[in-house]
C-alpha cells in the first residue's frame, strides 16, 4: 500500500460512540445484580445509569490538530480514554490508525516500586516500542526529563514534579503518529513547561495528529484549526476553532459560569519581586512588577470617567537571555470573569527590548477608555515568543472603576452619529 493510500485513511474514526457507567449505591448491589435471575423473575436494576457519551461521530484525518472543549463532566476525558483504548465503549466503535501516545493521567501506569529506568522500559514497551527502539531513545527520555541523577531510584522517592516530568518525557519521546493531550501543558516548573510546549509545537509542525483537550480557550484557538464542543456527552459543535470557541464562551457567559481564556494559575505581582530570586530565571521568564499609573501617579485602584481619562500599565520582567524575547498581553475582565477586551504585543507587532541580562520593561497606555460604568480587572500575562506558552500571570494586578455622566447601558460606548433622514 502506498504512503498516500495510508494517509487517506482517517487517523481516528468514531461511529455512534457511547459510554454508559453503572453506578451502585453499595458494593453489595453489584453482587445482587450479578446473581439476580433475570430470566425467571424479570429484570431488576440495582444500579443507576450515567451516560457519559451519546452517539458521538468523529473523523480526524492525519495531520489535523483538533481541540476539545467543554465543562467539567461533559465527557471530554471519557472520549479521549475511548480513543486511547483505556476504556471500552458501551456501544459504537472507535478505530485508530497509527501509534498513539496519551498525556492523560501522567504516570498513572508507573509502578512506584520500580526505578525510573525500569518504568521507562515498561511504559515504552506498552506503547509499542521494540527493544532496539527503547535502547536508542532511553538517553533522550532521561535527558528530557531532567532526573538523570535519580533515574535508578524507585519513583516512589521522587517529588511530584520529578514524577510528572519523567512520565511526560516517556510519552513525548515515543515518536507517535497521534498525540492525545488532556490538560498536560503545564507540567513541572516553568522551564520544563516551556520545553514540553515546544516539543508539542514541534510535533504539530511535523504533521502529527493531535487531540488537545483544555479549559484554556486561548490555547485551543491558537493551537487548533478545528475544535469540538461537547456538553453532557453530546457533540454541540464541530468546526473552525474561532467560531466554536466564540459559541462556547457565549454559552459559559449565559450560564454565569465563565471560564477564563487562560489557565487559573495566579501569581499576583503587584509588589516588586525580590531581585535575587528571579534575576536570571533559567529556561523561563518571570514578571517582576506591574504598575497602574493615573496622572503620573502609581495607584492600585483607579476611578476614572468613561471616555475622558487615560491610564498607563507598566510591566517589568526578567527572562533567560538565552531564550527568545517574551511577549506581554493584557486583558480587561469583569469581576465574574468575562473578558471585555485584550491587547498583546505580538498582535500589534510590537517588539520588546531587554538588556543583555534578560530584563525588560514595557508600558501600555489606554487612552480615553470607552468603557461604561462598572468595575474591571486588569490582568497581565508574560508569554513566549509565539504568544502561546504562558510564563507568568498577574491576575487582578490592578482594578478600574468607571463612572459616567449619562445612563447608557452595556460595556462600551462605541463611536456613533445620529442623522435625520426624513425627506422634505
């Protein structure tokens, strides 16, 4: 069979895929259900059913990068586990064409009594690598994980960070055809998280098939050309990422359960960070200070008039000088988490400058802010050169209270003009 013929086959094909769990109130009810003589006394159920997925049809072609969004309990993880074969469907079927690596519950298959090296050998074999392939890659796996000094110690002695880094390294180095990611882009410390993200981006650029499940709508839209929205086990939308993310965010807003477009990890940096602690952050970058200025004075909370006042946000950072210069982004949010607007250096093609030691400072001026009355939060994000990986965050770094003279409703006062059009 030719390469083109192989590539014409779907990487993942799910048809009428459903998963139903039987939930028992007491352990003894399982035995009752097993022993109940159905044929003579008729059916009786000692359990209640929970249908996690309802008749999902899904086709993913080789090289596609597909995002999956949905609230907790919507069935996203169940779908990924069915694709990976760690769960069996109640009905329907799923076919996978190619070697698959899953970043689900990292390290779930590790034996705590085995050493790191022994767990690498075992996990790689389970993922389908031959002994020759394992031998050729084991040093790369160990080096990527950064735990070489402890590789022959039992993993039960590892810290949680070491454990996760080793598991991620195994999964990412088996050269899969299909990569399944479930909220696994923030493993380990900042330097390792960036390295992990870079490897995933490398796999995407190499044409690997990727399923990416995340609550970070910003990363989903940035990474994935196509996105699927699942709600209560049913597929609500399947299409171009921008449209699906917009519809899903509107759904969250309508249900007053808004999800931030960036991860929830919060580092409030209103105060200056001790210079010695982050002067030369190796392999990553850190926010040092975020300042809000009104009329050339530093403030934490600004009270301004709609359409009349301006403020300036100054952001200082430190970065590893060996890495590309980072980017800075700002969002304005309502207290309930709705993002009203945003600005980013990469979108404006603004190039940050920094010293040879990796330090920099940039300011963003917001002129005659057209927001209508209300309270708003200023969030700052320090991101990688692509504007995808988040190094550091300052959520609610400062607040704005907008006042207005009129009675207009909404979030913005947009430019407008009234005209009389009555003839004669």
